[in-house]
C-alpha cells in the first residue's frame, strides 16, 4: 500500500523520472492505467464503425498508432480519444465515411491554423480557470450519467451485481500501486464473458492480417464535413481536448509543463494523417488522462500499452471486432467510465473557496450537458459571466 502523500495529485513524484525508459515505464500500474479510458473509447469506436460501416481494421490500427505516438511524444498518460461530438452526429445521422474523413481533415486543418498563428495561446489566456473547471465538471457528470444509465443496467440483475462488485473493488484499491484495480476488473470481465458469452463466439473465424485502407477525401467532403462535423466539435475540443487537458496536466504533473500549442499541434497532426488511412478522427482529452491516472498510470507507458492492444486487434482480429467487443460485460466498462467521470469532477474542489467561482463552474457544467451545443454556449457564456463578475467585484473593492 502506498503512502497517502503519493496519491496527492500535486505530488511531484508523479512526474516520470529519467531512470525509466526515456521517462516511460511499463509495469503493472501502467498496465492498469491502460484500461482507465476503455469505457469511453470502445463504445464510441464500435458505434461509429457500425453506423458508418467503416473499415474496422483501419480504424483500430490507426487509433492504436495514434495512442503509441502520443505516449512517445509526451511520456505522460496523454490519451488519444475518438472525437465525441463528431461521434454523436455520425451515429445519429449515419454520416458517410467520405464526409466523416473530410470532417476529420477539416478539423485537423483548423487546429493547424490555430496553432501556427498563435490563436490557441490567445484563447488559453482569455478563458478563465473557473470556466475550464466547469467544462471538466460537465464532462465528468456526462460520463458518470452515461455509465449509470447505459452500462451498469446492460445485463439486468447480474449486471447490477457485477457493477457493485467492480465498484467496491475499485473504491477499496483506488490508488494502490501494488494491486491496481483495473487489472482485477478486467480479469472479472474476462471470466464473466468466458462463463456466460464465450460459447456463442467463434474467435478463430475473425483471425487474419489487415493493413489500413488508403483514402483521399474529396474537396466537397472536406467542406461538408467542416460544416456538419468540425464546427460542432470545435468548441468541445478547445475546451476539453486543449485547455482542460493542459489544466489536468498542471494538476497531476505540476513539474512537467506542456503548452496548449504543443497539445494543439499533436491534435492537428493526428487528424492530418488519420483521414488518408481510413482512421477515425481523434483528439486528446482531460477525462482520458484522469482515467489513466486514477487507475495507476504515471507515464506514457499506459497509453502505449493501450495503443498496442488496439493495434493488435486491428492487425489480426479487425474483421471480427464487433464480436470481440460484444463478449465483454458492459457493467465493468461502466465502472471504469464512472470513475473516470468522478476523477474529473473532483478536480473542481479548488474552486469551492470562492462562491462566485464555484457557481460559474456549476453553471458551465450544467449548460454543457443540458443544452444543444452546450459546450460552445458554456465556454462563451461562462467566460463572459466570469469577466463581468470579476469586474463587478473589482469595482466593489475600490
């Protein structure tokens, strides 16, 4: 059992050390942390593959490669996630692959412009911390509600029992460096699948070698994708993938400064490559980093391990990916997703000393999950209210 001080998010010992492999470790805690974001990634990937009839091996291979690239570049548990707002539109409207890849390329170009011109740094300066915390709170609440509504209830009474068991184990072992909870959850999930679902699954039928399929988005697809997919995604990406992720890095790894421009550069790079190899558009994410950290990760090893798993799935089992996913119990994924959301929401505690700041956090969070384009409205309205509030408080003090 580790000392309580080691679990402090502001503990500088969490920063990767030079004694590890270029600051990257591969141990049981990194392995546990590799599953800290699985509850978010898998459902979205499965959903978009089925909705748009994407080439599953290509999506998995490119998603895995982007994870590995991120782990090597940052040497932190900097996750790569499917673009969430884009996924909701794709799944609900059955968007064609060409428009999807066009939208991915469009948001990659947009982020490239923001990075190259320095506009991303300007945005980072003008958006207050309490608004970023509100976006984190909203996303954490959204992930937690998704876990409870769509995952925990998936297998009926047995699913509830499985979720309660998983939650209890995770709560008891959370932060334990000797017995990381995610590994135990995965073992429980595999055993459950083996007993109740494996007989209907023929794993050998899905084995085969696959490489990513080449694809060149048309100009019309890029323009349509920019309007239909990239614009709704942009506010969430700016708020969560860029600004909130940088904030989480400051919270959890205070001795490892990373600029918003670097995060936006890698965000852009991923989406300038993915569309041409039939990969789903990706981003970084504060929730994913919180999930990796909550389940034990402290270096880029966890992200590289997760990426390797997706890469192996895509290269050798991509043709039967939908079947592979269906055998793993959703309640276990729900527990992982729930703790990812809770970890994000806990970060707002540094806002509780100020009634005004905490009110803005709650307002932005609730607007983000409660209104159409809520992250856009929350980001803009929260920033405006924060500046008006600060100006009013300044005048009162004069």
